[in-house]
């Protein structure tokens, strides 16, 4: 771990050392200024990236890690915009006019990337809040871009991050709706991307044919509705509230033997994912009590149908670590 950190610091120092030297000697070497970048700006960006790397080394400073990265991105974007003045002055003018919104957008983006390893319960709320705020500030920025479809793109961007935020915060619960929402993340986000591509690229070509556009859009809406409703039905669980009372005198296995066997089966199920052993151990005393096959099958159905929680599509780093 320390060697990896040391290598990253050395690599970062070399890169910015080259940039610092280039900013000083580019005019004498090339005869002109190719990229206008002040040495003080390079030093500040280097310090911010340095802080970004160091803050990621400890789990207690990890929540602060995205902040210097967001500030460094802001300075880099400002540098790029400044160097486009001669070719396209509108870019720098847009940046200067909306500098506060751009800074807030990057800070909220950093908030969405915050990881709190020692407070896992509030992690989904922090990430979701960051995603919603990023979506809102992004909406404000995109909607004022000097292009014809800026308002539509802004709504699409906001909708995408809002859906992602909803699926992230659903990780705090295991009820049917939350599980359905979490498992539908891939389909919903890909649907938004697909509809966006249709609206931006295909729809303008067939807009003069309202019958065709109406058919395509209604088919898309119907397909999405059928897919989501079908997935929701699959997440519905059998009621497990019925209590099982086992009379000790009607169990063929001795109590201590059964408990020991149950512990082994439980360990195999949790650590190795083996269901058959646990199903057999639970079914035996129920059959000995005279339960019917249908009733036993109903009671063990949650185990039979159990699936380990999968890493969701478009998952965040902390989501993958928790599940894995």
C-alpha cells in the first residue's frame, strides 16, 4: 500500500515537473507561447492533486478526498477556457459568467463521490444527495448552452442522475419496492440513454411523420412499462410471518445433534452458498412432525429462491465493496 502511494506521488511530481518546465521554457524553445499557464496555477493544481492522493490513504480522511479533486478540475477547466479565447471567446465568456455554477457543479460531483467507510448507513444518503445536487446544477448549466436542444438535454441529464440517486438510496432497505428499484437500475438508465439518443438524433429526421413518431414512442413506453411491472412482480416474496413450533418429542434427531448439524448447514449456506444441506436439515424435523410436502415446500421456499445480492449495474465504488 505504501509503495503504491509512493509511486503515485513520484509519478504526479514528474508530470507536474515537466509541465512547470514547459511553462517556463516554451517561449524560448518554440518562439511563442503555445499554452498559457502560469507557474502559480500549476503549483496550486499540483498541491490539490497531491492532497487528493494523500487524503485517500486513511479511512478517516477518505471523505475529504473528492474536494481537492473538484477544485483541481475547476482550475483545469478555467485554464482550458482561457486558452480558447482567440479561437472561440464565447467559451471563456460562458465560463466567467457561470463560474460559480461550474464550481458548485464540481463540488456536488465530489460530494457524490464521497466515501464514508466508518458510517456505511449514511453513505447512500450522502451519495444520493450529491447526485441530485449535481443533476440540478448540471441542469442549470446545460439549459443555458447556446444550442437548440439545450433544455431537452438538461432535463435528460437531471432525470438520469435523479434515477441513479433513487436506485442508490434504495440500498438502505430490503423491501420489495426497494429491491425492484435497485435491480432495475441498468434497465432504467439504459432506457434513458436510448430515449435520449432517439430524441436527439432520430426524431428530428422523422418529425414530419407524426404517425411513425407516435408509434415508436408508444411502443417504447409500453415496453418499459411491461418490463418494469414484470420485474416488480418477480420481487414479491411469500409471506414468512407464520411461526414454526416444533414439538421436541416428535423430532427423530436428538436436539444436540440437530443443532450441530444446523450450524454446519448454516455455515455452508452463508460462506459457500450451498443450499441443499440447509434445506435437508430444516426439512427433516418438519416431515417427522407430519407436515405435508406442500407445507414444507412453502416454508423453505425463501431459502430455495434466495439469491446473493449482485453488484448493480453502473455501481459506485462503495457499493461494490459492501456487496463483495
